[in-house]
C-alpha cells in the first residue's frame, strides 16, 4: 500500500549510480579498456548501461559469459582501472545539483546509500564535490549487509540524525525501493536511471518520478522555511 510523503520531512537519502550520478560512461570506458587489455570484444554502451546498478560483476558479464567465480577473479583489475578513470565523464544527472541546492536551502539534510565499495564511493563523492555536503554516506561494505537489506538505510538515517518516518529514499533499482520501504522511509523510484531493464512502476514505490525537479513537489516546503 502506497503512503503519503512525510508531513514534516527532515531529509532525503539517495542511491548514487543511476540516481544522483550518471557514471555509466566511465564504467563502460573502463570495461572497454579492460577488454582491450585481455583481447576481448567490447560490448555496447547500451548493454552496459542497463546493468550498472547491479555492480561490477554484472558489467563484466556483458563481455564475459563466465561463472561467478571467474568474474570475481577479473574484478580486482577492472576496479583498479575504474578507480583511475571514474570521474572523467561521470556527472550529476540533469537537475540533480539544483535539487540538492534546493534541499540545502530549505534546511533538509541529504545523504547517500550505495552498494559501491567504500574506497570508490568516498573518492568519487570527493571528486564530485559532495564530501562536505552529504550528511551521511553509507557504502556497500560499510556493514556486513547491503541493499536490499534495510540496515544501510537505517544507518544513514542514524548518522544524519534523521527519523526514518520523516525521510525519503530515492533510487533507480528495485533493491533501493525494497531497502527504503523495509527501513520505513517514503520510497521514490526514478525513471532517469539505469533501471536494470525493469519497470519502476512495478516495484511498489510510493512515487515514480521522471525528473529530479519533481521531487520538490513531494515535500512540505513550508515546514522548512
């Protein structure tokens, strides 16, 4: 059952890749570099973009039809290459910076909950210029569990001093919606992300948005004056 947005919101938590940042160009470029290194064919950008939210193993599987173990053995080199080029073309999606500034001006905290490894998350967030702005950043290895488990979302709320029932969780993957819902947040699925080939309308989110600018309409801005 869908619920209404919190009447006096305190903050918004976001997934990172595919929600705040369009990182697919660099992730695909890294895969192309790795494929060139090992003499493999390079898959299309469209194929890689669709699976970005599932992580490095899914990205590697676009190029290598191998077992999970074989893909895991490829991952360290892929991630090493990615770490060196992860901010060449990665940028906030259109409207995201305006949204974050609007939240900050209105007195709402915002944070990040991602399944990306912490060393990559921290470096990327710093390079984008958000390290001092995000109230909390929880990565895929901050806890023993990650999304769709609600624990990382709850930890982000705790670190940011937010009540889950007065927060929104925004993401582009079914696991984001499950984690946010199970943590007790109002959940928002976004159509501008990678979507993993799925239909966000079928994920049970409380709202589905086409553009970051629409998020403001879900918030009670008079409570933030």
